[in-house]
């Protein structure tokens, strides 16, 4: 059984086996959580991302997929980079967002990570409404078979925390 826990705060301050990054397909950094992880984690993470681009991911990481690097100076062993979908009013992309959580947990299992911190993927720059992002995140983690013991959602502000708390109950 995976225990879901909620924390309001900065994901780069978490002490866990793996920290999930809301990345983009370039894997070369950006704003939001991505920027914060690379800033605090230092250059080792970006160096590994560049190697991944040069080897398996020449065209970038596809939306809904995940890949791991070391965690540099973060208090974690790995960063799992996943690419959330941009929110669309025309198209239902929920399945791609669910895939981010499933694939991140699958990679965590491959690594042997037991504690994993997640941000609210797609709910910032990618524009996903927070309540719906929280629903998809919590439902997907609950429905995924995994050896991860703790899935810790780390929510930056109170509104995000409340949205997740309403789902976790
Ligand atoms: N700790 C925890 N949560 C955070 C932190 C932090 N340090 N910083 C922001 N958040 P976002 P996305 C929250 O924009 O929507 C990047 O440029 C934030 O308030 O980081 O998936 C990438 O390179 C929001 O609730 O990710 C991509 O281009 C949530 O984390 C793009 O943004 C996700 O916001 C990805 O956009």
C-alpha cells in the first residue's frame, strides 16, 4: 500500500529517495519547479539531462513519459523528470497527465525508490486547473500498483494544498 502524504512547501527542500520534476520535453530546464530543481540541485542534473538528449532522447522526452537522473546536491538520490501536458480547452488531455504519475512511479520502482515527492504536474505554467490536476494526481497514484511506500505531494501554496487535501480526505 502506498501512503499519500501532503506537504505545503518547496519540493527542493524535501528529503526523499526521488523528487519528480515537472519538466518540458527538451529536458534542458525551464521555470517553475524545473528551474528550482536545477538551481538547487546544481549542474550535475543538467549535465545528465544533456547526455540523455544526446543518447536516447534526441527528439526530446514525450508528454506523459518520465526519465531519471541523479539528484545533484538535492537531498534525494534521483530526480525523475516527467513532461506534463499543457491544459487545453478543446481536447481532453487527462490521460497524458495520469501517465506522468504512472510512468514516474514505474521509474521509481525500477530504481528501488520508496519515497517519492511529486509537485502538481501541469498546474503551473502549463495551465491545468488545480482542482482537476489534484483529482487526476490522487486518483492515479491510488490506482497504480507500485512498491513506493510514500507518495508525497509537495504543494507550493495554500490553494494547491487545499485542492489536494480535498481529494485525499
Ligand atoms: N516546489 C513545489 N511546487 C512548486 C515549486 C517548488 N519549488 N515551484 C513551483 N511549484 P510548474 P508545469 C508549483 O509551472 O505547469 C517549466 O518551465 C507551481 O506553483 O513548475 O508542469 C518547465 O520547464 C505549480 O502548482 O510546472 C515546463 O516548460 C506546480 O508546481 C513548464 O514549466 C507546477 O508548476 C511545466 O509547467
